C-alpha cells in the first residue's frame, strides 16, 4: 500500500463529492490509506510526530479537500504549518519529503470555464494552486498534476460525481503503476 490520502473536509457528513470519493477509496483500502484530519483532530491539536511518521511511510501522497476561498480548508493549512517543520521537511538536514510525489484532489464549486483568464475567477486552477506547488518545491518533493471535479456546489450530477470517483481511483492507480507498485 503506497498511497496515503490526507482528507480534509470540515463537514464530511454533508459533503456530496468528498464523501463519495471517500466511499470509493475505502473499497481499495489494501492499496490506499485514508487519513481524515478533521476526524483525527477535532481539537485541532495536531500530533506532529504521528503525522510525520505517516508521511515518511508513503511515497505517494494525495491531499483531498473541497476548495474554500481558492485555498485549503483551514485545518489543512495548519497541518502544513505544524507538520512541515525545519530540520524535517526543509533546512540543511530536512529531507524527509525529498522525491515523494504529492498531488491534490479537489472538489471545486464553480464551473470549469470560469477558471481561466477570461472567466469570472480570472485565474486557472494551476495558478490558484501555485502556493502548493511552491511549497512542494521548497521541500524537494514532486508535484503531480491535480485531480478535480468542477461544479461541485450545484451543477455536478450524481452520475458525474460517481464517474469522478472512478476517475479519481484510476488516477491513483496510474501513479502507483508508474512507481512500480502492485495494484488491485
Ligand atoms: C467556505 C466556502 C468557501 C468556498 N470557496 C470556494 C472557492 O473559492 N471556489 C469555488 O469554486 N468554490 C468554493 N466553494 C464551494 C466548494 O468548493 C464546494 O461546496 C465543495 O467543493 C463541494 O464539495 P463537497 O460536496 O465534498 O462538500 C466554497 C464553499 C465554502 C463552504
């Protein structure tokens, strides 16, 4: 099992997309480990050493979350601040994430066409996630292309969300295959 999914949803019980993705991930629990940080840390008191050990054990890490204000939900931002420490993630001896592959799996409320210079958002998703890519570069990891479903607030139908769940799993197995990991 070589993929770790860090799932950060403040209200997973009312989620359509992330909940559906979680159900699909759980069907593949021998290949994919899910770690839900809002469930693990209801008091936001993150166990840094536990998180670091978990990250050290996996070569492929996916951060899954709903896009909130063009960024991470707040506990995931705190998770970065707390867990990616000097001497562990960066600095002259901080090499624990070197060479690991990290990617984002996001549910995005707005429509795809709005994420362009001409659209109402004015920025592409790749531009929106520049802070993630800069952080990944800073710790010597490799940022893989993001996975997303758009129209997650209203437009996406149940069928499209089901399809996105299948596509999400396939995208994880594709990375595992490329890394030479046995898959289901
Ligand atoms: C606080 C908040 C901020 C949001 N900000 C954005 C945003 O910046 N861009 C966007 O496209 N959608 C935004 N949305 C919509 C969410 O991305 C959408 O509700 C979510 O992806 C749906 O996924 P879920 O069914 O798993 O909850 C926001 C929603 C909330 C509640």
